[in-house]
């Protein structure tokens, strides 16, 4: 469980808001009738239930039944599902691009510092660590 705190003062924002992380893969498989409300929701999101189990689960909790109906309706709309999948793929591509750019930037900076060190310009390398304008000038100089 986590709460929200002010990093400077250590004061908690509110006692009314907490974040709880549930590890769905650790879901305990037991009869739906014996599950608590929380366990039923975990079962719903776990993806471990067969069609019969999903039906029984939907019958056990009105809100889960509504969620199940909404999910089934969504899967009956191919255009909406395609939009969703395309959006998810765009998000994954975006994150992949960020990781790639970060690695490229790290490699570029490492090459710059290697070249500065090899040419005896260590003091310039130390200044370039905190001076973006100097770093850009050196990137151009070394054609990186």
C-alpha cells in the first residue's frame, strides 16, 4: 500500500487516498461461491476462468456482470476493437522509440567522452557533463 506524501516536508496529502497493488497472477483458485468480492474481481481480471466460470462469476456480482456485458459488447464491435488495438500498438511503438532514442543518446554521449579522453581533453569532458551547449558543440566537432 502506498500513500501520497509531500517529498519536502514528508506530510501525507490525505488519509483518504491510498494505492494498493494487487498481484493478479497470485490469484488463488477456489470455488466462486467461496470467494470474497475482491477475489471475484481478481478472478474476472485474471483471465484464468473458462466460459462456465466466467458465467458463474458474472451471475455472482452485478457489477462484474455489467463489466462482462461491456466486454462482450466491445468484442462485438470490430471497428472499435481495431481502434483500440491500433492505439495500444501506437503506445508500444512510442515507448519502444523512446527506449531506442535513449540508448542512442547514451551511446553518442559515451563516444564523445571516449574521444575527448583519448585526445587528452578530460577537463572539457567534465564541463560537457553539465553544459548542454558545450556538449552540442563537441557533438558537431566530432561529427556524432
